[in-house]
C-alpha cells in the first residue's frame, strides 16, 4: 500500500492527507475494502499483495483511514 499511498503515485490518496481521503472515507469501510480487494486501475487487486487476506487488507485500510482523521 505504502509504495503508492506514501507519495500519491497515480493519484492515490496520500497517507495522512485528510482532504484526499475524505471522499473515500465517506463511502464507508466496506466499500473501501471492496475496492482494495478487487483493485481499481491503476491499483492492482490487494494493492499487489496477492497473499494478503481480507482481514489484512481491512487492517491496512483502517490504518490509513485512522491517520487521515
């Protein structure tokens, strides 16, 4: 996740940027996890972490959301 979200590569919302994350947060955790699991170009499914479980992805999304508040 951090490879793109640390710097905002390909318009990824940057880690800790409340304004960038706000529209995503408004969609709700389940929607964000679904997008992360399935991918959304240019983000690959599971952010490229093929072996990550849904629980892992949910924890990563929650971590980023927590730091965007």
